[in-house]
C-alpha cells in the first residue's frame, strides 16, 4: 500500500498534510472480550492516530466468534 502526500498548500503553509485513517477493531472469542475489549482497542487506535496526526475518517468494529473459535 502506498500513501500519497499532497503537494504544499497554495498559501505556503508549512503544516504537514493531514492523513486519513480507518480503524477496524474486533474480538472473536469470549475470552478476548474480557481481556481486550472493543473500547480498549478503540481507545488505543484513537490515541495512536492522534499521536501520528491522522484524521480518523471511519470506524469499524466487529464482535462475535470467528469460524476457528466456534465449538461444534
């Protein structure tokens, strides 16, 4: 994946261009909901984006069991 950087602004601003980000968080097992909750993951993603100067454009989340973690 490549990230394109916009050319300098027309007004000569020296600010770094804002980069967009999308967050995707999920838990797939009951144990993960206890140890790595969606809210914990979301907070970590939001803080990371803020530190890096990324604007969060969309947030996606998924909860539930994956195929591998289901018991038959």
